[in-house]
C-alpha cells in the first residue's frame, strides 16, 4: 500500500519495516546495533558539523543554556552514545521471554510472552541523543520508531536518522524501521498524535508543557514521561559529609536534566548544624538559592522563596531550600509539589528511611543516594526511552522490557469448550 501523502507514506514504511523486525533473530538485531555504533564513531566530524548549525540557531533564538547543553553533540558525547548502543547489544533480548505459563486441567498449554509493540512514536525537544537511544532500544525490542525531535535539533536528527538507516541496510535489515518526521514541523507532531493504526504507542520527552500537550491531545496511547520537581530531604539523623555530597551532586552534576534536584528540605535539627555548610557548598557550585524564613535565618545569601519556587523545575543552577519540623512535614511538602519523578532522603534512621520509601508516591524513591542515579543507563538498562511518571504499563526508567507488550500463546490438542 502506497500513500500520496508523504507523511503517511513514512509511517507506513515504518510499520511495514517493524513487521519484519518483529521476527528477526537477536544476532541480526545486535549486528544492526553494532553497525549503528560504528557509524556513529566514523561519522563524528559530519555529525558535529550539523549539530553546530543547530547550536548556532539555538543560541540565536535564545533557547537557554539548559537546552543548549542538551542539544550539544561533541566527540566525547558521540563516543558515549556509541558505547550506550553497545551496552544495549549486551542486554538480553526481551522478545519471546515467557513471563508465566501453565497447563490447564484439560491439557491446554498457555504461555504469556513478550512481543514488540510494533511502531513506537516519540516526540522530544532539543535532545539528539534521544534519537540514538530510542532507535537502539526500539531495534533491540523489535519495534519500528517514528521520531519527532523538534526544529531545534533538525539538522542533527536528520544526519543521525540517515546514519541509522544506512547502518541497518548494511547488515540486511530494513532501515525504514526508523523514520524522522521533523520536516513536517508542528503539524507533523499533531498528526503523529492522531496516527492510530500507524503508531502503537507514543512517548513524549521534554518540558512539562510538551508532555501535557501530548497527553491531552493524543488519540494514540501515551506513556507519560514527566518533568522532575525532585526533592532531597536531609533528615535529623543525616551524616553531614554524606548530605553535602549527595545534595551537591544531585543539584550540580548536570542541572539541565529531569533527575536533578530542585528542592532541598532540611529537618530543623539538621539545619542547626549543617545548613550553613550545605548552602555554601551549593553556592560554591554556582547555585542560586531561594529559601523560606527558616532557611534564610540559618544560611547567608538566600533569596526569599515563593510558592512558585517549590513548583518550578528550574533545569538550571537554582534551588529552593525549606526547613521542616518533621518527617511528616517533609512528606506533606513532597506530596503537594512532587511531579512523582524521584525523591531522596538522607538519614541514618532506619525507621524513617522505610517510612519514606513506603509513603512517597514517586516512580523512584531513594535512601542515601543522589537523585542523578534515576537513569536507564545507571539502572543497567543500557539506554533509556525516558522516565515514566505514570502508573500504567511502565513506571520509572524505561528500557527494553518497557517497549514490549505481551500476548498469550495457547497450544491445544483438539480440546473444545
């Protein structure tokens, strides 16, 4: 079936290619991934040249330092992406995995197995690394991928998708399985959201506004990835060295990403002995702090916090600081302002750590660890499609298994009901 409509023609090619991918062997898929990794390494000058065009346009359009950082592809990041693709090669193939099975009393054998979705759509902004991550995970899980990477990264994504298609063709796979629809602009994104029958599941990654738009307007099933208003709570019993290390890492390691901490909550007893040092460590890292009255009384150089401070995903070197009287007050603050992404507690109190783990309703809840570990690569998934903050199908970092559905295989010997 061919379409006069070039947009639907691309989606149809991805759908046909995905059908062939669903039945190729693990060895064939891994060969395709290795070809992509090698192509990334051998095309670094070409990719960096195209990426530079996007960076220049982004700077000209004033998209901000956070998005420019996400947009940038240099040699180190491209080699890192190639290694991330190879990490996916090393992962078990989820397709065909038997999740459960039994033999019924009448002798019929039933098994529930993992199968690809079919075609995964993705809408994201200024993150050309996501083009590689999603393509690699889609390929390994037997899915096609239709990618809308946004105008800010259009040059980068064009060269990356062309590279992926050539790499897959070079090992005998159908390179049409990966498509970009960037050339169709905003209208293409809107049409992708309504492409039932072509796209089996849609995954948005980006700003809260983008995600909200996709969730509300899409007629294709959506796996919601969320913005990260991420909290670190320093409990009364927290070890000071540990708290300083975790809090500064969570905020300053890479402030432009969704697992970076945005709010620091400090128990009043801990604030008395360590908030000045915590604040200084953050400020030495370039962080602008806004605090409630309790925080401003104990540390210098804090701006007054407002209600907006607590609900903002800054994606920059800015952070809110609040002093709380109890674990209950910290939990209440998190329940009110959290986007259900990641929350962490720093504590030496086992009972408090277990309460925090049990009562915080977020995709990832941590004890005595930096929130920067909420990441598919860090969790051992190789790359990730995104971090899901919804509760149906997938929650938290999404790897290969989260790009599969299931079906039931029933084997009988003539039984009738």
